[in-house]
C-alpha cells in the first residue's frame, strides 16, 4: 500500500509527536479481546437488545475505541462494554482501546460514572453503585444507613427489603432539617414498622412524603404507634392517592406543591385527627404543628 504524503509528514515528525503524547492521559493501542475484562462491581449489566442492534448494523469505521484501564494481567473496560460484546459476536480478535494506566478500582468506578451518568439507560441504581465503589462519601453513608435498617438498594423494588427508588432515597437524605441530622433513618424505620410489604411502601412519592414528615417533626413530638396505625389503616397507595386528589383540586393549600409534600400534610392531618379524638378545638395534647411543613 502506497504511503500517503500525510503519512510521510507524520513519520518525519515522529519524535515531536512522541513528546506531545505526554499531553494526554492515555495511549491508543490494539488490545487482544481475550485480555479485556468487565468488572461487575461498578459496570451495569449488558443491554442485550442494544448489543444485538450493534451486531446487526456493525460498521468497523464507526465502532470507535474502548476506554480501558491497565491492570496487572488484563485490561478493565471502563466504557464500551456493549461494543466489546458486539465485537466478540462479530468474531473480532482485538479492539482499539484508549488505555489508562495507574488506576485503582475506585478510580475506574469514578471514570465509569462520570462517562455514563448523563447517558440514556444509565439507571439511578447503577450510577449510585459506581459512586459507592468510587469512594463517594455521601453514597457510602446512604448505603450504610439503608442496610443498617434492613433494606438494600436495588435496580427494582419488591415492596419488602429491595429499594428501587434510589433517586428518592438520595433526595430524602438531602432534606435539610432543624430537628435531625438526616431523615432517611426515620423514613425507613417508619416503612419497616408501619408499611412493610404493603404495595407502594417503597414508592418514591411515599418515601419522600415520609421524608417531608420527619423533616418537620422531632422524635419526641411523634407518637410512633399512632403514626404506624394510620399508615396501616390507609396504606401507602391510598395516602399517595389522597395527596394527588388534594393537588388536583388546586386548593390554596396544595396548589403548586409536590405530591410528597402534600402527602406529608395528609399524614399530619390524619395523625392530628386521631390524637384529637375526645377533645374539642384545635389545641390538644400531642398535636403536630402542620404549619411547620411550610404550607
């Protein structure tokens, strides 16, 4: 094959190009496919339909390079798992890769998260899990809290111990409160003791609604058996529905408020109604100050 003028020019500048290579944190190399590995501790599961689509329309000119991390005896795929599997199905023996060196597993996980967080198909759970592996302090604290209360974060919800509403869990963790350091612990305890196994007990709106409730009220203000009995009586699905209905009517109270926030009011009103039994007037022992919710 004839050498093009452009290639001749590059060959003449080879020494300069070698010096310029230090400007970049990776090198591009052809790596045998049997030396490429996928680390399941931070990688998401393969998307079979997406891989099949790549195979059906495979084009060597468009497949691009894979991002990989050099390990002792292999190369961990940081980005390009789906393309790698398509290459395997097409019978390729090697892949061009952007090779990064000096990474530990937390560095790899951080790279994976940054590269994929805004992509379609990157579920909240897999992004969260990658952050944990990367050593993200907030993600690690959330995971420890969830597991301490007998739950696990997951890519789906089973209305029992598996919490698929990962984004809602993070939102609840971030609620700023004047009465407690974080609201997630109380929310999970309330789910466990008042709604465990019930439909929608781990729904994002229910979790956030409980989060708004515990954001406003201190432990010594809430009679937990009463709270649990109300949740047991209505159930998470009905409480969410009551909040949605209150929002639809667009009253002065609920207009413009989110469903979780309105649910916290519904729950507070039902709590006060239960505590008020046998008393007259708005003032009675154990009343929760609903105005503290910010309505």
